[in-house]
């Protein structure tokens, strides 16, 4: 390329903008890009002794076809980093040339105008998957399009119906049968990855959350979208129905939680007070309180009838990933990046216990159905079981060889399921802490699992783009649910009657599957 004076100057495919704290990320990304045939300007390699580093930065911004900004808490707080991405944005304010590529390398909020530029994440993945994702997203940016190489699945918006009526069943002549694992519908509408979802208490509605900054309500019987819950200005991560099904609460990386009227889809209130992204939000079992957890290191309790903050639970010194109520409604538990879990009295907000044994961040927690035990799962490759009354550790569930992102109890409280990046899920005896089964079959990290309401099935979701159903009694795989074209990460939920399973994916879709008994079909409730 030539400058204004007609002099030939070197051009690069990419200039990597980063801070010193993220040098290892910058070098790793530069290596992958150059290994793939791209030319890269990166300070760690190109600003050698004798170089004018300020001029080098200017050339990086002006002479590289694309600038990759490695977003982290350190970068967002950097003066030089801010100048670099502002300069790249100013050179292409409308984004037609896709000059600026924001890439998050850790959980952080995008500042200001960066929120309007489409980027992608590279954290919390294994190296091979991260490299593949990096090169895929870079290719999309260069081409200006992300059209898939294979045709998308046909958008089935309604449950399949037989052309010719089936022979009437003596038990219920009006109810069609669906074989176990049969796909029922593909729900389309989200414009970015679908994160989490939940069925209403009566099973008639499904709510989903997404990186497109919305939550959406769907009619389970028809697969049709009922409402788009718009208002958040950041990723919407979690959602929960009130026990009576009349309200929804959503949490977002925009630093707020919001209350919604289920019947109308309208926003009721914005819960403000957190000073960082809000990871989790949940109703109490009685529905008269909401708890939220945040990157700001606190959990907060709210009155849903007034939207007023009742109390702030302080003590953690880092992100609070999860907060949840005991089934009897007397206690709250929080888990944190600081490696501790804490128990709190719901009535007073007083801290009851600090649970210390994990050696790395604790990602999630779950109370046993009888409220006597708490399960925590951690990056330290273990899950741990705690006595709620004493705060003492009962068991360390060891066996996974990689971090354990999720764990949960069976409906009767006798079993525990855990998932891991080691590509397995495991079943444990809650009374003894002994491992009962290793569920193998997934070919990538297993992120999430859920027991069916009757406790006979376990669904697992994975980066391998599948969900799998397992027989809890035998540990045998019952079905592989295929169709999603991107990872099925945190999203899977059973209807309260256990007849239908929803899976949620980074491919922007939700899929419904028949998983009820093939011997005794169950009709859906009348609307």
C-alpha cells in the first residue's frame, strides 16, 4: 500500500492491540494467525530495540487491514488501548470495512461505542477449539459474511402432525404418539447465541435468553414466538419464572436485572444497584423475594412487588457467579470466583457460614431437595458436598480430570450429577459420595446436565453440538439428539411433566424433543 506521499509502506492483515497483562494471549493469537497464512503486527515481536514504538502503534492502526482489540479488564482501563480502538473505529465508523474486531479474552463489559461493534469471545475454551473459533470468526470478518457451508435445517415451526390419523389409543384416542427422542420443533428468532432457558410452572411457555440482549417467550404447543423482551443493553444471561408463573426476572451484563409481566411481555421494573454485570437472578420459593449475583462481588435481595432493594450481601472479594435459595426458603447460597461459597439467612441477610475447601473459582451450586445439603462445583476439578446446618464439608467428589462447571441433585435427592470439561458426566451417591457411573460419549467438554422431573433420565449438553439422554438407573445412553450446528452449552430444560425437552444452542436456535413415555402418551394441558 502507499501513503499520501506515494511512498510504498508495508501493510499487515492484522494489528493486535493489547495491554502488557495480556501479552501471552496476544502472542498466542498472533502465532495462530501467522500459522494460518496471515501477516500480523504485534508489539511483542515487532517492536524490537531501536524501534519507535509510538510510530509503530500508529502504523498498526493505519496500515493494518484489521485491528484485533483484546478486551480484558486491564485493556478497558488502559489509556493507550482506548486510543487505539477509538482510532480504528474512527477510520471505519460505519463498520463497512470491519476495521475493528473486538475479541474478549475474559469476562468484561464492552465500554461505550464498542458495544455496537460485533465481536467474539475466546475464553473458557480448550486450545484447539479456541484456535478453530478464532480462525472461523476471522474468516467471516474478511469475507463479510458468515454463511454456513451446509444448508441450515428446515425451520419446522409446528409439531409434526400425521397426514392420516393414527389408530386411536384406548388410553387417550385424541393424543398423538411421538417416539422417544423425536424432534418436535425448531424455534428461530434469536440473532445471537442462546444462553439459558426455563419452562413456566404449567409447562405451556418457554423463555430463553441470548447474547442478542433479549429474552423471548415461546408457546410450547405451537412453537410460535409469543413475545420479545427488549430493554437490556447487554447480554441476557439468566432467567427465572416466579412460582405462580406471572412474572419473569432476567439478569444481564448491562448491570441490571429486570422484571417482566408474562401475560403481556411488558417490562415491569428495572432492578438497579449492582456496579458490574449481573450473572444470576432467581425468585425465592415463595415468590416474595428475588436474589441477584454480580461481577461486583455482591449478591442483592429485592422485593418483586416494589422492585426495591432489600439488602446487599457482602463478603465475597470477587465475582459472585451464582446465588440460589434452599427449597424451604430459609437460606441463600452464593458461589464466587474467590473460591468460597457462603450461606446466608433469608430473613435477616446474616451470613451463616463460609464454605472454604475449593482451591479455584466455584462456578455453581445446588441445594438438595430437603434443604440439608449444598453441592458446589469448581474449576479445581472437584464438586463438594456440604452440611448446611454445620457448614462442614461432607464429601469431595473427585474423579473428573478437568474443571467441573455444573452439578445438581436428582428430584429425590439420592443422586448427584456433575459435568466436566473432561468430556464426561458422572453420577454420585449423595449419601456416601461414592461414584456410581461415568457417562462417556461426548467428544467435547460437557457443560450442563439436568434430571427429568421423575428422575429416570439425565440430559447432558456439550460443545460437540449434541445433547445426550441417559438412563439414570443403568448409566446407559438412551439417545443422541443431533441437529444443532453449534455447541449446546448451558441450555437444556424439561417441561414439568417430563414430556418435552428443550435444548438451546450457540446456533441461535432452540429445539424441542419428545422424551415422554412411548408406552403412555400424555396430553398437553389445555390453554
